[in-house]
C-alpha cells in the first residue's frame, strides 16, 4: 500500500495543526479572561499554590514519595508564590522569575527520573505485587503538582496588558501620554500574534495570499 499511508500522514499533520490552533485559541481566551479579572486571578493562583503544597505534603507522608524531592517541590512552589508579590506586573529579568523557570525544568527532570526508575524496579519476590504508579497517576501528578502552577503563572502574565508599559518594565504607562500605546500585549498574545504575523508574511512570500484579494 502506498496511498493509504500517505493519507495517514496527511491526517496526522492536519490533526496536529488543528490541535495546535485549539491550544493557541484556548490560551488566548484564558489570557483575555485573566486580564478582565486580575484580582480574582491573583487570589485563585495563590490558593492554588497552597493547595499544591498541601497535596505534596500528603503525598510525602501518606504515599511515601521521596522526602528530598517533595521538599524540592514545596520550595519551588514557595518561590512561585514570591512571583505573586507584584502580580500582575512581571519583570522578565527578575532573578526570582528566572529561578522559577529553572525550577520548573529541574522539577520535571527529577520527578521524571524518579518515576522512570520506579517503573523498572525489579520485584523482590514473585509473590509481591509491585506498587508501581499507573500512567494515569503519573500524568495526573505531573499535570497538577509539577506543571499546573507554572503554566497558570505563564498564562497570567498577560494580565498586565493595560498596566504594563513594556513586558520588562515595572512602572505603568501614563494614560494619554503622547506617542505611547497604552494597550500593551501580554506574553501569550505576543507569542500568538507573532506566529500569526510570521505565517502571514511567509504566505505572502510564497504567493499563497495577497492582502488586497485574500487567499
């Protein structure tokens, strides 16, 4: 068979494209939602951090997760909490913000290594039932205890659209100042709009699209 595999590859490419567009649209909508409800977003994010810290303590005490790794996750979320002190103003050169980004990657690495090692650990006896977490449990742990808070913080950076003069500046823009655009884009919007403009320019260069006549 030659044609059917090609159709399969085309379907995978289309599915990946639609999935990417759906995720981008969802992030764009969430950024707009956070922008309109900054105070509520800050309160929810703060409580979410405390919730994850509480879950991590319970997992360490009851389920026996490694104390060192659990302590690392708790300290990481305390660092994430420090980013809320000037929410929604975010300075990308802030050492606390940079440390938070490093901790996200480091947490992912150490917990992935831990669960990978646990999955291949040999049984001490053929009668022992291995207490190995399932894929659903591991994926849920990563989604809630490792990625949820950093991802929420990343999306919430767009909450400063109306108060940030630039993405790396702390002082709000003076309304009505000459030559100043008071409507600033957040990080999510900048990424989505930049990609969209880049695709549009690429389509123009390839001759697929002309602004005066559309596709």
